[in-house]
């Protein structure tokens, strides 16, 4: 269920709540309001997690780049040592 469908169903639920007797109406309205607030909180949490995941992906790419550069430098230095062992 996407955001539009959720909001439509919740609006439909609230309109149906308005047809109930007054003593039940307030309790159910409070539940509907709480549901809307929780859904908004979940949506914000998911957006934050997605942003953090994107940051981690980028960070991993930088780390892999650094690892490959370190390996290349290590191989280069080993070759230098193998060519001229007297300088070691």
C-alpha cells in the first residue's frame, strides 16, 4: 500500500467514525490520529535509514578505492625491493 492509498483509507475510516455514536467516536478518532502520526514517524525513519544506507554505500566505495590504491603501492614497493635488495 502506497502513501496515497493509506491516506485515502484513513480518510475513509475517519468519515465512517463520524457516523458512530459520540462515546465511541472520540476514542476511535484518537486511534486514527495516532495511526496517522505513527505512519508519518515510520516514513521519516525509512527516509533517514535510506539516507544512511546511501552514505554507507559511498563510504564503502571510498574504502575500496583506498584499499586498491594501497595494494598497488604495496606491489610497486615490493617490486622495487626485489630489483635492488642491497638498498634494503
